[in-house]
């Protein structure tokens, strides 16, 4: 057999192999660049996250001041989530404010939280202990599952200043968890109602909550949400059905 045939075949195989190698090399380079880029991005995001988490002045800083409503935020070192505070003054009474927070009607839940889908009064208003326990289910936007919020609200009044304080804390393990929903593990909010001389009350609301949302989204959206809450409080507190309600523990 002619040796030139073998030489030709060998040359063709060598050329084919070289061609494949020449194609593979750019692909390997691209894959390497993509992998390095991904690792670099992860490193940058990790550094940015840690820088944010351990930053913060631990002081209240004003974010919104409009229409008589002020909203502040507080960033503590070591926490990714901010705390928020809303302060405003409205024409209302201590009894009306407390009545709104103890109202167990589902429609009241819908007023306060438009995405409220169920409301259960686990422990109705206890006048001796001045507390109640509520269980609320709230729809969250996709892709987040509904949230279940199980809380105890404890009401007290300072005998000297007549300031009413309402501390709301999460009780995530009081009832069995449901597979459909995310049970909010941490919530410690507070309301402070200070009576003023001109028939108004000063309202201070502090929100310290972790409902499982990405912290960037939570921190960005809360100031505006609390501003709208402050603007809606006169309507919430001054409903007709609260006009003749009073509570024994409240002294004006």
C-alpha cells in the first residue's frame, strides 16, 4: 500500500485535531473568564454585604418630613435590617387609639393591612391583664409566600404623664405552623400615645421586624409605607363605632 496514503491520512487527522484544539481553547478561556467574573462578583457582593451589616450610627436619622408626618430610620452595627419610627400628631383621644388597636373585626385588619386575608383573635381583650393576642395572615407579592403574624399586644398607661404605651411582640411558636406560610419569627413594635393640651395626641410608632424579605427591599420600602400609615391614622382612630368606647385603665 502506498505510504503517501498513510501520510495524507495522518496529516488530515493532525489538522482535524489542531482545529478542534484551536476551537476548544477560546471556549476554555471564555469559561475561565466567566467563572472568574462570577467569583469576583460574589466576592464584591459579600464585601458589600458585610460592609453594610457592620455599618450604622445607632442613631435615629430623618428620612421623610411631609404633611405633619416624620419618618426616621436607625441602623445598628451588626444588623442588616433598619428600625423605623413614625411620629405625627392627630385630633383624637387615647380611648379611640386603643379602641382601634383592640378592634377584632376582619374589616379593621383590612384597613390597617390591605393584603390581610385572615384575622383570628386568639386571646380577646383581657381588661385585667390589659393585653390581647392576635393571629393575622397576610399575602405577600410573588415569589414570597404568605406571612403569618402571631403577636401579643400589651397596653399600659403611665400614671403621671398619662402616656399610653403599647408593646407588640411576636409569639411565633404559640400555635402550630402551617406549610402554606412563613411564620414571622421576630417582631417588637411599639406605639406611644401622648395626650396634648389642644385635643390632639402625639403618636410615635416604632417598627422592629424581620418578615423574611430581602433587607434591601425592606429597608427601601418601609419609610414610604410608614408615611402613608401616619397619614391614615385619623381615619383609623376616629371611626364612628369608637366614639363611645372607653377603657378602665385609661385615665385622662
